[in-house]
C-alpha cells in the first residue's frame, strides 16, 4: 500500500466539540487547521489514516493554470496559502513554486489556452502562451518539436505523502483533536438539525459537521437521504525509478503528465484517463454526466463491473449506527491500478524526453476521485439538514485547492464573510434547474 507520513492521534477522546470534520485528507485537515486557527473547538475524524486515500495518491500538482474559471479564484487563493503554510506550521509540505508547463502539437489546444488566458486576466491571473521556439527553450533537448504551449511560473508542486499529515499536525498544535481508525457511522439530529456524529467509539456532540470524505461522501449522504450526484473515477499514477533532473517542476505533454519528486524520481500519469467501476449509483446519476461522456473526457474513460455493486463507496445498502459500517469494513480504499495506463504514460514520456529513456516503473497505484457532473466541487451548506456542510466532489482538484477550501469552509461555518463567491459551489445547483456547464478545462 502507498505510504504517507505518520501522524499520531490525540491522547483523549472528546465527547463534545464545536465542529466535527469527517475525513482527514487535504481538504479535511485544511478545514480543521483553519478552524483551530480561529479558536474553534474541532475534531477531525478519519476512518483510516491521514492522507491515506486520494490526498496521498494524486499527482502533486498545485496549479492555477487551466482551471475552470469558476475554480480559478479559489485556486489563486490556495497558491498563496500553500506559500504561507510551511512558515506557519514549521513543517515542510514539499511545496515548491517552480512553474507548470503545458506543450502541444494541436492547434485546438493553443486556441483553447489563448481564449482561457484572456478570460483569466479578468480575475487577475496571467499565464504565458508560448510559441514553438519558446517551448523548445523550456523543454528537454532532443525531444519532439511542439507547436506551442502555455507556461505558469507561479504554479508549483508539493508532496502528497507529506501535505495532509503536516496540516493535521499543524491543526493538533493549535488544539484540534485528531482520531484515526475512527469511522463516523452516521449523523445525530435533534429538533430537525444536527447535534452530533455517531462514531465507532461513541457519540461526539457538535452543532456543526463538515463532510470532507472524498470518495465516501456520497455514501454518507445517501444514508441520510441527501441527494449528491457523484461518480468515483479511478485514476492510475506511478512513481518511476530515480532519474536525471531534466524537468524541475511539472510538465504536461501529449499523452503524459509528470512531476519531479523530492526523492529524485518522477510521478507520471496519463492526463484524463480513468476507470469507472459500474454500480447502481453511477448508473442512476449517469444522465447528469451524459454530456461529459460524449466529449473528450468520456473518450478517456473505461468501464467495468466490480464488487462496488455490493460494497465500497458506490454501494446502496444501509446500516444502523450501532452496527459495523461500510467505512469500517474498508479503512483505506486501495483500488487496483490500470497497468495499461501506466505503460502508456511511461512510453509517452520516453518518446518525448530521450534523456529519460531508461525510466522504469518503481511502483504504480490508483485512487478514487470523487467527480461531480460539472467537475466543480461542492462547498456548501445542506438546506435539508441545518448544521451540515459538504466540502467534497473536488473532481481531482482537491490537492491544489485544499488549503483555500479550508479557509472558505471556516468562513462559512463561523459566519464570516466568505473570501470568494460561494454560489458556483452550492449543492443546490444539481436540483434547482441550473443548467450545468460542460467543463472546458481539466
């Protein structure tokens, strides 16, 4: 199993706090940290280990470039927080601001990036469209020529194995309570609003609960009759053998994306490719995804029948709060990686960068990406259950957006004026007649 930095639990189990955060990935730990900074009593509950699922399995890219314009303000704020967190927490999250480069041979890509760049300027973000010669100057020598590219010098990278654990430790130092191997079985209500959570270790009273459960958020919502359309896409990533530093930051070329790691290897993947394990919930939500499945995103997905019909995040069975829950039966979701995706990514890298021709796969893994129909996260209160907030459905963007999402949720929970417009992230957009836009950017 993929390894992340170890974090120790708080010594004593509390019976009451102001806020319970469900999930200790990058989003949940960021929320816990930001609430603790504001003096709020908070408990972070994790069914497995901190950063054990997608937060420790992603590419490690921290980018603003090529974000959906709804996400861009959140991404811009998040980059500033990534820059600040190391000094605040005094732990290295692996964040390095070394830029992100995209290169292409497709005119349609250049047109899309140019149009996006013009609109991004309106919210204060500047990217640099590159000519063929400019891309050549920034890419390793000896590889194929590209027609052009786009460069964001202010974007960066971080280490997934370090980031969520560092934020969890930072939250603890500010007084937050952390409990791993402690699944939330369900939500306690009183008088029509939240009053706590039932865990496998007992009840914790709280007037506010934030669900940041990633791939498992949908199943908790279904248990409580909350409509939240989400499909989990299984993405494959790999760590290579240690290799020369021919790329210092992040580079996306035709059919590959790679990040230079602090351990001297690279993390490599094929952008956009993933697997959907078919289950009743996914089929039910399929109509909301139909437009996406017809475009380039859908063409990169494969499908299979799996045990998700009976168990896992997509299953539909219910349970009582005094029974063992599905969250306890699967402490860490560890999907099977797709070997074909790993081979394809590695072959594409070797063709593009001759200096990496000896590169080999050291380890491949997969993670479940909680994906909404419009690829925009849900950061929202839940009207049907006062006191409940969702911070989930980040569609593969949660690692980069996590620190700012933590701030935004802390604003919402404490009644402060939100730092950005929250309406694009509202849960109700899926059932209030809003016409969901087809994602332009990944």
